[in-house]
C-alpha cells in the first residue's frame, strides 16, 4: 500500500493511508510556501527603493516566513513523535518526488511517471 497515491488510498477507503499522506503533503506544501515567501520578501526588500514602509513590510514578510519554516520543520518532529504513538508513519511519506508524481497523475500525464519506474 505504501507505493499507492492518496487517490488510490481514498478509492480503497484506507483511512489511515489517507491521513498519513494528507499530513505529509500538508507539511511539504507548508515548507514550500515558506520558502516562496522568503524569496518574495527578499525581492520586495530589494525593490523597496529605500522607502521605510516598504522595507518594514518586506522584513516582516521575511521574518514571518522564516518563523513559518521553523514551525514546519518542528512539526515534522512533533508529527513523527505523536504519529508513532498513534500508529501512524507519516515521515516516510514526506517525499517531494511522490508529490510530483501525484500531480502528474492527476493532470493525466501518466506516461512520464511510468518511465521513472
């Protein structure tokens, strides 16, 4: 069951697999968005032109994005610890390549994922 996607698990009514994959995907998305906002804040800082209000806004964006990234990284450890106590093995699903395979399969381009196997 570990090689199936979240869609396959949902079709087979495997609730535990859906929970595992859903939490893992949420952690990956949160980490990715934190990194995107760090870059966005950096670009805003560069383009601020020395205006104090724009600099404060850019620094605030970077600060909160870094806090979000730290919380996301800590959540991996917290979820792994709590998950082990509840019988969930979420950490093994945190794989960015698996997310890309899911997106590709949902978009209908399954031929590119078949060549990777």
